[in-house]
């Protein structure tokens, strides 16, 4: 069975600090997708990134970066120079790779990130 | 482009009442899903529909039924609501090779 663990329930930092959110996953599939979603206080789910299991290159998008390591089954998310607007709950998720059919997501428990001014 | 639209946004039910949550997508996606979000547990899959005409159970299907009315619409029904079904419900849709798109969520309280 697939499983995603976000061990950090809550993180609180001061604005401009760097912060890393951890994500560890379990799957027997050789091909799969990993995701990060942001849920701001308004409640909607905002898609941040999707990574295929064959692509281990790190990705950077502005202040956001992701480190994917298959050897440790981890897909960690770093926010550089955090801002108050980054305050949200962040979810890591995993899905099987399916050419056809549903892509069912398994979510971690979420990490509540608070950026204090 | 509306994406995934859920109705209602908020609902309060009494124990034992029934209701249907509606979901529609305008992206011509084959697959649709219902998730529930409870505090500290992330989102969990209730039911999904891989394609029009098919539905399957997810991780937490008990107490729910679904209908894939057509390619656009996927409804979730609570036949006899229980306090344990108090949650935020999200509908989503996806296509093979494309990430899932989520609706705005429905906050349901059962008293």
C-alpha cells in the first residue's frame, strides 16, 4: 500500500528565514508521481508541483525548491526567504502512474506553516 | 474557465438527514474523485470514477454513495448523515498524464 508521511505537524518561523518541509513516501510501484499542494486559510488547494519518479532533478521556482531523492524515498520542499503570505497548510501527495484510468492521490497529514512578521 | 465547481459551499445537517453534494467539471476530464479532509489526517479518497459509467470505492467509502451522471458531473450522496461525516469535502477531476484539479470544497457539519 502507498503511504505518505509528513512528520512535521506544525512549523513556525520568522519572516525571511528559510524553511524545509519534509515528505517521506512508501510505494511498491516503480513509476509514480509526487505532488505538493498548498492550502491557504481560504481553504482551496493550490497545486505547486508534480514530479515523475524517473526525474530526480531538483527543481526551483522562484523562492520554492524541491529535493527528490529516491534513495531515501523523500520529496522535501524548501521555501527560501519566507514571507507571511507563505503561511498555509502544505500537503505532499503520491499517485500511481497510470496511462489510462484514475490517478488516485494518497496525501500526507499536512504541515501547518506559520510565518511570523 | 470554471474548472471544478462544487455545490453547496456550506451545509449543516441534522443526524439522519440525507443530502447530495454536486460536482461538475468543464475540462472534459475522464476521471473524477471525492475526497474528505479531516483535521490532522490530510485528504482521503472516498470514491472515484475512472471514466463515465464506472465508479469504485476509495479508502473511506462507508456511509456514502456516488453517481457519475455524465462525463461532467459526479455527485456524492449521504443517505443518513452522522456526526462522523462532519468534514470538508473536495471534488477533483483529472486526465491521464495531467495533474488533478480540485474544487473549492464543501464544509459539511452534521449535528
